[in-house]
C-alpha cells in the first residue's frame, strides 16, 4: 500500500478525473490499468478506505469503497466528509455514486438501474456540512444532481442496452435497519419517489459544497417491503441481486470513463456566493481546515 498525496494540478484543469463511490469490488474491472492505492489523511478524519487509482484510456479514476473493504461501516458510520474531501484532494472532477437501493415503483424491477434527479433526506445523525465551527456557508441544492454526470450515465446505459429509468427521487433513510411496512408505504405516497437507500445523503450535499458534480447510478435490488406480491427485503436477496448488478455497474462506469462528462455544471462554482462569514472573522483553524475549498475565493482576502 503506497501512501501518496496527489494534487489536482497533476491532472490538469481540463482533464476528467472520475471519482467512483460504491462497493468494495467495483474497481476490480477488466481493462483498468495503472492500478495503485493512496492512503490520505483529512482534516475530518480517515476516509472509509484507501483510494484505488486506475486508468481507462485517458481518463483517470479513483474508486473509494464507501463502506470500507469487507463492508465494515454502517451507513451512519461512514465518514462522508473525509470521503468527499479525499476525492477533492486528489483532483476528482466528477463523482459517480453507485448505490444499492430498494424500488418504490412497480415498473422499477430488481436488477434495473435508475439515474435519479432528486433526494429526500430522512437521515438524523450525520454531519452534513464542511462549514461549521467558525465558517458558515449556504450552498444551493434545489437541483442536487449534476446534469452533465447524469447525462453521461444515461448515455452509457442506452449505449449498453441496459434496462434503466431516468429521474425520480431517492429517499435516504438512516438505517441500518430496513423500513417498516408503514414507512415504506408512506414514502410511496410522496411526489416522484423512485427508490429508497441509506447512503447518498449527506454525500451529495458534501459533494456540492466541494464543488464536484455528482450523480447516482442506483441499482435496484428489491421492492423494499411495500409490494404485496414479494417477500419483505432480506440481506440474502439484496446480495444476490447486487452481485448480478455489479458487472453492469462496471460496464456503465467504463462507458462513462470512455466518454467522460463535459460542459458547465451548477456545482462548479457553488461556493462563489455561499460563504456568509466575513473573511476577517474566519478563525485560522477554520481557514486551514477549509483551505481545499476556500483558497480560490479567500486567498487574497
């Protein structure tokens, strides 16, 4: 395992560096070259695991097992701030979040892929911002999913002929328990709900604060517990469908790397007018902790 501290300048400002958050085996894909690992320290503690670097053609990728290799962390234990900070530090320009979810719609069958466009936050106990303890920022989050990354995911699914659905909201619950039947049925009555999961928030919020375009490739593994014609969700069921979906997720990630996201994105300057704290009142400790995000705005302040 090779410690490293790469910086964004190594990739150049115009080159796509794709960050992939997902399962611990996602990086074990055909055609990935130059594979190595990077162990990073962050001002927010340790990330879930080492970052696995690799290349597909001219696109550099960094894979980060969200739960740690061997699935060591519950959704609530994941250090989301450290994960996003680490991806920002190595120069990631776009994030694909690969996430197992339950389907909340009849037409989204287990095994289908979903590119969501909204989130509903039902988490209760997770740090959800980088900006506290002396520096306050309020970023816009009305459209939380990157159009350029989600468009790349949709194009990849279409080109590969994979059954997929575009749009819909991801309800993120605290977990680690699955929903009650009453909760599941209630969530289904909410506008535009498509899937339910436990990991994409505050991950997506933090990616926006870090000014990294972010989108989700959701892998439907079950019908949660609302569907009268299917048994309530079980871990065995989730794992069986998820294993079958990993190969498709790898194919999609490879296709996105071969035709990487381009164009403008709302995330790229999300902090420009978001910092509310007067620069001269930001404590030195906060400036240091947030330097990775704020230096381009506050370096001369």
